[in-house]
């Protein structure tokens, strides 16, 4: 697994353009920027929008379940939910044990779904990907999201140490 990961580099492994993380970062940042013209009129940030998307799929979920669905920790999600509650999009209801908080959409939050319904098509158009490439990319990203939830099979993340240099040496031999 480590060898195949190390072999993706066509040149210097520390070159910025050879970093998957940099490409993901730039795409994420730019896609979120493209959402702004569609979300600003609704009074939403991107994070509030994806929170609503999750709640439109399944309302009445716990903060913990919502955080897992959105890949957000409670330190990020709790202030967002408080703000969205103050804006009238949702309610936060404490459970009997005081630790469980259930999130429910208000009528205002439910009504926003109709106003937001055109956003996915507008975004697809703004990205300029053809349907087949978009489907393939979405499938690949879903697979990656699933693998990121699992422990890494890569020994680089183990306690053994030493593997990264061996991987780089093998890559250097193969490329020379």
C-alpha cells in the first residue's frame, strides 16, 4: 500500500503540485467560494447549508449523529447550531440525560429547502464538469471518505518507524 502511494509522485515528492492534499484544499476552498452567491441571499454559510442538507434528509437527529454525518466535531458544530437556532432555522432540545441534544428543523428551516432546491444544478453548471466525470469523481471521493473513517492500512502511521524512507528509496530506484 505504501509503495503504491509513494509512486504517485512523478518528481520531487515535496513539490507542492505533487501533493494530493493541496489539490483537495484548493478545490474545496474554490468550490465553497462559488457557493457564496447562491447561499448569501439565503443567509447561509456553506457549513450551515450542508447542515440543512443533512437535516432535510433526516430531521430530529442528535448532535453526535449530525456531527458524524457531516464529519464535524462538536467544537465546530455546537456554535453553528446555536447560531442557526438563533436565526430560527432549527431547535436544539436537551434529552432527559442532559448530554443528548436533538436537532429539529423549524418551519423556517423546512421552507428554506424549496428556496435552495436550485443550488445543486447551479453549482454543477459553475464547475463545468460533464456528468460522467462528475459521477466518477463523486464515487471516488465517497470511497476516500469511507477509507478515511477506517484505520490507515499504511505502515507509515504505525509505531514501527523507518518505513517512509524505505518507500522513498524504492520509488527513487523505480524512477531512475
